C-alpha cells in the first residue's frame, strides 16, 4: 500500500527490481481476500497481510538527504492521495447530519467514531504517514531503532492487556512500527542480501518445499494465536506468536516474489503503484460477487476457494482503472506515471 518509488534490491540499492512490485501485488491480493473473511483462513491471512506492507515500506524508505525533500515526497505520495480518497469514499457521510464528525475523523485518523464513518480502510495510509514521520525525526541509527522498537512493543502489550479497542490509526503504530523497522534493517543488511541471492538460485522443488513449510508454520501459529487485527492494534493471544507468524508469512511472500523477479508484468506494476486506490474501493467491486457466493450452499472449503478466485478477479479489475488514473489523474496514486 505504499507509494514509495525507491525500489531497492538485494543486489543494488538503486536498480528497480520486479520482486518489490510482486510482493506488493501479492500482499494486496491477501488484503482483499482477508476482507472476504474466509472461514478457515482468516487468522492465517490476517497474521501477515498488512504487516508485509509495513515491512516493504520500511525496506523502501531512504534517509532523505534534505529535510524538505522528505516532506515534499511524503505530501505528494501519501498525504494528498489519502485526503482525496478518504474524502471521496466518505462523501455520503460528509453530506449527512454527521458530516463534520466524519471530516474530523478523516483528519485525525479514526477509522470511525462510534457509528460515524471516518477514514475506514485508509487507516493504513494514515498510520504509514505517522510511522515515516517518526522514523524520519528519530533517524535510522541502531540506537533510534531500538528505542522505537521498545516503545512500540511496550505500547502494544499495555494496549492489549488493558483491553483498549480504539479504531485509531495512531494506536495502530504499536504493531506497525516493528515491521517497518524490520524492513529498514533488511535494506542495509548483508545477511538479508545474501539470503535473497540464495533464494534466487533455488530449484523450483526447493522453493515449493520451503514455501509450503513456511505457509504451514504461519497457519499453525496463527491458529493458536487466534486472529490478529493489526488495524485495531490487537495481536491475538500472544505478541510473540503474532510476530513469528507475521515473519513466516512475510518470508513466504518474499520467496515467491524473488522467484518471480524475472517475470516482468505491466499489470503487476500497475497494481503495485495503485494499491492505495485498490485498498479504498475493492469492496465496491467484489461485493456483488461475494453476495452470490455466500447465498450458495457450497460448504466452507469451496466457499473459501471461490472467494479467493473473486479476490484475484477483483485485483485484476483494477488494472485498467489504474492505467487510466496514471494517465489522467496521477495525483490519486502519488504522481506515479512511469510503468
């Protein structure tokens, strides 16, 4: 869901690599699928589908050489699209009797205030903006990372122990920040780069076996941890189990993406560049199909599979939409013009 354009690679910090687009496209697929709430897979999907976006956003963030460059880029790539899309999404509510409250919720990052709509699913963008600002102000030194990591973990534990449940982008930073910092560490890590290079040389059989093992690990851990709702800063039963399942989930998506690095697809690039738009409006596209599926008596397994197919079709439906936006309204996708 990040519109950051600094697509660094294990081999190079400046050359754009397709694996970054692949991982963002695949992660968006799982976000859409998560919003279908598959009966047997919701805990599995929610254990990593948002965490991976914060990881890749941290991986892509560079320390700005000039302070004004950071603020300008943040404003263009995230803040403006957020304000426009959140407003468009909430238009029916803004013109209602509670329009002022909805506008306030959008500006302050509340998903909703009571029954009154706010930024809704764009909480992610608001949280990402805050995370980027804090990391920029703190710096990305080892000491700064440790302080932010510690504060985030303590905040998350206290928040969950006290059973606070506020639909607010600010509290979501507790669980988002560690994955963002993890991505930043990986960006400059020789060990991470070496692991990525090893992955690209694996045979297809080895790749499949490792991915299957990681998927099973993610599923089993998430099953015992219960569903983790990062958008509510809730990590399930145990924060360590959540962290392990998220890292395992991020890992299998990373491996698949690295193996697909040589596969160049304009559709994948468009999806990666326009994921903020997809995040905002995907349910408007898949809602009708999901209603048909839920009315059938197919059994839970077939229903879960069918909703996954619908998620793929929904994702692909945005390709022409984003193509038009890139040409005629690039401001909605952070002024991303180049494919």
